[in-house]
C-alpha cells in the first residue's frame, strides 16, 4: 500500500509540470497583453514608455526565459504577484477559496442525494415506464450547459416565485441560513449534470450486482427484495461511484467558473475570469495551476480510497 501511495503521489508532479507549460503558453495566445490593456484604457503611451512597461512586466524577455523565471518562483512556493492589484496571487486565491470549495461540495451533495436514489429506483424498475422516464431526464440533464441551467433557475425563481438569491456572499460560519440561501441554487445548477452521471452509474452498477451469485443466495434464503437491494446490493454497487466522483470533481471545478459568474459569487472561478479579461498573466497561471493541483489531489484521495476498499487495485 505504501508503494502504491508513493507512486500515485509522484505521478502528480509530471502532470503539474505539463499543466504549467500548457497554461503558460496558452495564456500568451490570447490577443493583447496587459500593456495593450493599459494603453487602451489609460490613454496613449510613447513607444519608449511601452518598452519600459514591457520590461517592467518581464514581457521583453524570450518566452523560455519568462517560463524559467515563473517556474523557479513556483518551485519556491511563490505563484507571483498580480499585475493589476499588486497582491500576491496565493493571497487572492485563498481569500476566495471558501466560496468555490463550498459550492463544489454542495453540488456534489446534491448530485449524490438525487442521482443515487434515482439510479437505484431505475434499476429496481428496469424496463418500466418509470425507468425510461428517469433515463430520459438524466440524458436531458447531461445535455444542458451549466450556464443555461443557472440562468433558467434564476429566471424561474425570480418570475414565478418572486425570489432571487442574495447577492452579497456571507460565509457559513457567520450566517448559516443566509449562506444556505445564497449557495443552494448555484449548487443545484452545478450539480444537476453530475446527478445524471451518478444516476446512470448507480443504475448500471446495481443491475450488474443484482446478477451476482451472492444476491441469488440472499434471495434463496427468503430475504425480501428491498432487503436484498439495500443490505446487499447497495454497498458493492456504490464502490464504482468513488472513481466517478473523482472524475466529476474536474467538471465541478470547471463548472464553478461559469456558475460563480452567473450568480456573482466571489469564488476562485470568477477571479480566474477577471484575470483573463485583464490579461493578468501571473494570476491566470497561478489560479489554473492551483485548480489543477486541487483536482489532482482530489483524484489522488479518491484513488487511495478506492484502493483501500478494493485491494485488487493496489495489488495490480
């Protein structure tokens, strides 16, 4: 087990290195730089002043030199300083991390609370009208973009119920009820597609488990069908959901960018969008690298948990 943990942990390093190269190059493919932004918003600059600005931001150096400087700072634990605010990138990310983490966890909770029971119900009523309806709804949920779901939820609650979520974010520790009112609707919007994935995975897993020998033995002993389903089939059928949850964390973290923007939540995703529009390279690079690391660590935890409940994984 220790060797498996070590190998999985070390595998994160080359992945993060690849992410750092990709984001460093891709962010520079965006038309315009921070210097162009400043010239466009703050008036005309002389050519000499623009050269001085490029030198100040380090944009006059060759691309490989810029990357080497940034990577060296990252290896020292320094993600850089925002060109627009002058604040450390780490400080700006940490100050908004609570919102994104809470949104992601609420969406995951919504997905599990909706997807797993519906998946079990669909499997229990296989090939019935109820099964077809649930599968159709899940397919529809998977097909709808997050931003459209978020917008429609806001319109529905505003027009039909005359209610809209509060705009100013309040932390859970400060005011739990107001926080719940703020985060529930975005969590539902973000978690709907994941709920559909959980539903489909749960259904297929339950149907597979229900065909196993130990299930037939339980039935032969006279156990009620509900008892067979909940006491015997559920435990083993939910194991594959562990890996699915890890994969879906990437979708949730990516979807949080759009969801936070639609609901004006002050999270890391909205910070990333602002940094892109401002051509704030250090903030864009640091935020994406941080989100990537968070996703990889969550997948590592999921893999270790799966290896713990299924020893065949670590032995392989």
